C-alpha cells in the first residue's frame, strides 16, 4: 500500500535533498555541464555565414541535441532503477529533480546581496547583485539594489523552482517517475539555454530564438500557477499581504513584455506592498520595463528578506499541492 503512494513523495523528497545538500560544487553540477556542452555546440554549429533562417535552424539543432543529451539519460537512469525496485526508482527520480531545482541556490545569492546591505556596504551589495541580474548595478542606490534583488527572487521563483516542480509533477502524472525526471531535466536545459542564448542582440536574435520560445512554453503554466501559490503562501510570511498579492497579481500579470515574467513578480509586488520593475540599464542602453504593482519602489533590505521567505513558502506550497494531486491519482 505504501509503495502505491511513492510517486506522491517525489517533490517533497527532492526539496528535502535540496535542503540537506543544497547543490553540488560547480564542477560537479549538471547545470554547469549543460553550460559547457552548450558552448561546445555553439562553437560547432555557428560556422560560416548564415541568414536568419539558417541561424534559426542551427539554433534548433543545438537545442534538440542538448535536450537529447541530458533528458534521455535521466529517463534511462530512472527506468533502469525502476527495474530493480520502486524505492530505488523514487530515489533516482528525486535526485534528478533535486539537481534541477534551485531554491537554496537562489536564496544564497539573494542573501549575499542582503548581508552587505544590512552593513551599509553598497558597493559590495552592487557587486553581489551583478552576479544574478543582467542590468547595470553600479548606478543603483540601496533601494534600487533591494528592489532588483526582490525582482530576481520573484522571477526565478517561477523558472528556477516552480517550473521544475510542475514538469516533474506533469511527467509523473503522464508517464511515471522516469518521465518526471526527463521533463524536469528538459525544463532545466531550456532554462539554461534561454539564459545563455535567449538575448535579443545581433549574436543570439536568431540562433537563440528556439531556446527562448521553448523556455516560454515550459514556463507558461507554472507562471500562472505561481500567482495562486504566492497568494496561498502569504499567511506563512510575516507582513505579506494575501489580498494584495492576488489583486495585484491579477491586475498586472500581463503588464510585462514577457508572457510569463509578470505573474510571480506582480504577486510578490502586491504581497510586499512594492512597485517592481521600471527602467533599467542593460549593456549601455536604457530598457523601460513596465512598473508592476502600486506600492513603493523604495524597497528595503527587510523587503528582500521577506521575498526570500515568501519564495521558500511558495515552493513548499506548490510542492505539497501537486503532491496531493498525485496522491489522489494514486487512489484511482
């Protein structure tokens, strides 16, 4: 009877692994391997001069090869473990999902910004922030650094955490634990390639467009789920406003140029009574992002600390809700 409910333990098990071990060292982390393989494929496939169509096809080929290189081994690994025992299958799938999750990594980088802010060391806070955002940080004051930190936590809560949980859940629902591992890895590959190639500049406008679109597809449903998970998690975080999270999230979910980014950011903005987004400098040019929320743009270190707490609460709320659905499906 207990083994019947093993799939429902997948997401909590992966989060427990993340809590106990956080993530492997950079040289051993599969996401770092993804980055190295992606760089190698780009060097191999970006040969000669190509027009927009040719560059799109080369980018698509690189994307397909990346997905096969990482998602297929995850699928086969869990299938082999399944042939040995159900418990081993669960362990293998949980490890695959854990390696694709990033809540503690995200929190560690955000706290690296928070610590110097608390000490009044703005230059160090700017330097730490530059490691997790693409904008120019040297022009930001304390409120700007704290606001950018909250935005990073809010956005990455979706594509760095909730999307992995969702696709592991979807895979388990549709094809069992092997597919859960494969889809979690596939989502992480797309997210990694979007970070590397999904830039709207001359180099990547065509080569990276397929990776960027696939990342949008993977994040589409998790982004919308994030609004309700953030809202449900507000009572778990001191000072978070459940009503404003929902109202602001619904009002501003379509305000961003990205189809997915505003859902969680707007919910965080409402929950913390902030106004997120606005103009920022990227690669020497000002990009006028829309403002999200009706609160103050003057974020404080305390707001960044609450954003980290809200990210963790949202992560567990999402995992437990999806696990409950898996448990119910196990009964039928």
